[in-house]
């Protein structure tokens, strides 16, 4: 379970990095929304993964 959470955290950090770069380069709104959705789905994924691990007793 720890490795799954680590992978999700790395993914979220890459989306945040992409968002910062997109903001710095004045990218289109589509790119900004894509980065925002990637971050939001990553946060949902962390919550889901931890919740699933608690239910299964890992």
C-alpha cells in the first residue's frame, strides 16, 4: 500500500510542477484545467487507496 501512495504522491507533484510551468508560460486554460483535474484525481486516489487498505486490513 505504501508504494501505491508513493506513486500517487509523485504523480500529484508532477501535476503541480506542470501547473506551475503552465502558469509561468501563460498556457491555455485547457492545460491549466487538465493539471487541476490531474491533481484532484490524485487526491481522490490517495483517499481511496488508504481507505481500501484499512478495510482489507493491510
